[in-house]
C-alpha cells in the first residue's frame, strides 16, 4: 500500500506589527534577549536585570545570578546558580539564603527556586561612567549673538546659547 506524502509548509511566525509611534525600549529588547537568557533558565532576563532590586544593592555588588536549573519538565523547585565575588562573602550569602529565596520567589510569584548553589569567581566589571571633560564655551558667530539678543525670555536665551555653543564646538 502506497501512502501519498504531502508536503507541508513550515509555518513562520507573523512579522511584528509595525508602529509609527514610540514604543517602550523594553519591548524589542525583551524579544532580542529572550533566546540568550532562555538558555540559562531566565525568563526574559528579568531576574538578571532586576537582581539589585530583588536582593538589594549590597548583595548585588558581590553576587550575580548565572542560571536557573529546573527539574526535567517542571518550572518550580529549581536551583539558582549564583556567582560570588569573594570567598569571604559566601558565608554571608549562605546565612541569608532563606531571605534571598523568599525575595526571588516573591518576585516570580511562585516557588520557582528551592535553593542556591554558589560559585566563586570574579564578577564582570561595571562599565565606567563617561566623564565629560570641562570645555570652554565656543565663540558664537555675530549673527547668532544678534539673533539671541532678540529673545526676551532669559531662560530660553540661555538654553539656545548653550545649544549654539555645542554646535559650534562640534563643527
């Protein structure tokens, strides 16, 4: 008996809706980061991004979540792997583990994590803040100065003068 084989077209997801207005930056960023963070068990990377809010800035300065490992076929009772910057700080994390687990599970809204597994190693350095060098104001052309004198609002005149000086400096 011969079976007729039919070719089925692979279904592709519909293209994202185009908008002619501004959208929150988190919408497209979430779509971009979901595949990367999903491999490590993070739902959209929210746990990594909100880590300082969840555990507090003091703990977040010395720790970084790496991945969540769930039992096969489940999305609860997982193990959160956390990188700790210093072996001296690890006992404090162990001592605070019940509080940290409570905050993480409160963040998720269910008992997603049952325990922490600590890994020692250096944390990535935060990006340095850009420091702008103090610059002297650029000299404005006479025509621009004359146009600025006609502006009666002093605050607006000052703002326009700074914009003009920045343009003059960059050109």
